[in-house]
């Protein structure tokens, strides 16, 4: 199993499992099927709703109708992944089903310019199966578009905070007294810290115990120095509470 390791500015290592060719091909099959369905529906709307064709064939179409069809189909083919990746934080519908996500090499969420570049190369080269070749044989399972855009596709089990970590004991009075949760509103996460914490929480359930404890100590040390609090007060439940409270700040 290949992994992608990101070293944060706080010297905290976040390990991602790289998505393989099989899962990416399965996700693409779903996405491509949805694109075909969208193209067919749009074609019906254009031909029967706008141009009032009853039994239209491509050979018999007027120039304006044919041009509108081609432009619409290309827009769906090219823009589908860009719109999905921007709206779904690096995922398409197929990727979401199979637990895949596009991120930047530094672990940050994919940006619009990154998505444009990687999908431009996908539109040009993947029809020749060049992308599949690079996924199979490149060290990071990258297509040419990923190499140019500085992105990578990773596999994850949860897109945000794992369900078992969304614990209701954050509201428990004993927990408040122990961890000082009443002070949470005064603590802030910057966007990079929030994204990295989300990634950590999503993957910690699948980390070896030694790696998990090591990361927990790193987070505690980092935030104790930043906020000038005792490191033993900073545990994963406290960090989940911080993520929830800071979610509305950005």
C-alpha cells in the first residue's frame, strides 16, 4: 500500500493512503455514466424543447442546434469534475462513493486553478488512456495533470470527522470541568490547522496505535505552545470541539 506523507509547518506528519488504479477507475466509471446521462437529458431538452425536433438525427440538425449540442456536451465533459471538486472539497460523486479525494501535495484542499489544470490534461490525454498508464506506473499514482497541478488522489474512509469522534460527552459537565471546554470559544484554528486536523481525525481510526499516540503527542505539544496551556488538557475530544466551534469562522 503506497502512502503520501505531508510534513506540516508544525512538524506534524499526516499520512495519506494513495488511491489505486482500481478504485479510481471505478469512481470514474460512475462519474462518466452520470456525464452520459446528463448529456442525453440535455440533448433531449435542446432538441425537443428548444428546436422542436421530433425525430432528429445529427446529420439533419441545423448548424445552430448542432453547435449548441457540441458546446453543451463539452461543457459537461470538462466542467463536471471541476464543479464537483470545488463544491465537494476535492471529490466527485464517484470519488465520494469510493472514499477518494483530490488534495494538493502539501495536504491542503484543491484550489480552482489546480482543478482547472488537472482536468484540462484529463480532457486531452485520458481519451488515449495515457492517464491510466501514469496511474499504474508513477510512484504516487499520478496522472500528468496531477503532476503539473501538484495534486494527488488519496483514499479516505471519512470525508470529515469520523462518526465515533463526534462525541456527545463534550457537553458533559464533568468533561467541561476537566478539559476547560468553557474556554473553547477563545481558542482559534487557522484554515491550515483546521484542514489538517480534519484529515487527522478522518484517518486516526485506521492508524497503528503507536502512530496514533505519536500524533496525539505532537498535536498536544503544538497547541500547548500556541495557546500557553497544559499539554495534558489537549486531547482528541477537545480538538473535535475546537473543530466544531471554529467551523463557522471560515
